[in-house]
C-alpha cells in the first residue's frame, strides 16, 4: 500500500513538473520590454562605451532578437535551455534556439541506424546540435568499416 502511494505521488509530481515546464511560455522566460531594454542598453554601453554607432547597432539587434523571442510558441524546452545558456544576450538565445530546432527536426527525421541515434541521444541529451554531430560522425565511421 505504501509503495503504491509513493509511486502515485511520484507520478503526480512528474506530471505536474512536466506540465509546468511545458505550460511556461516566452513571457515567463523573459523580462518585460522595459526591463529588457534597460539591460540591453547597459550592456551595449559597456561593450562599446563612446562608439555610439555601435551602441545603437547592438541595441537595435538585441531588441529585434528580444521581440522575435517573445513570440516563440514552439519547442519551448529548447528556448528555455538557450535562455539558461545565454541569459540576456537575446541575439545568442535566438541563434542557439534556431540551431537547436533545426538540429532537433533533423534528428527526428532520421530512421537509419536507430542504435547509433539512441547512443547519441543518450550521450548528449537535449543538445540536438551535438546529437546530430555525434550521429553523423558515428554513422560515417560505421559505414567505413562495414
């Protein structure tokens, strides 16, 4: 009885935790626009000091990336990982997210050598760029010796 209760509670925890991660959207990951703008301006000024053209260039690019990111609706787990990796560098978050999504879609489309894919996923987890890289290298090596 206790074991069933413990397993039931563990299952409920996993489901609630999974739902809470999936339910979080970009609005939960990113600061509001005004706060983001403040951080963007501070960073650009720190990076470029009195090179005002470059300060403006960085502000414009970071703001455009921020505006793009807050509209993302798909692959929110990948967005969250990119945000954790790059914090408030919105251009790099966008770059990382787009690359990971492309790699994820590529990984999902592969149906040859499932054992190699399973091993690559086991080694690299949610880093789909590395899963793809590992898979391609392992397949190339496998095919060269068979």
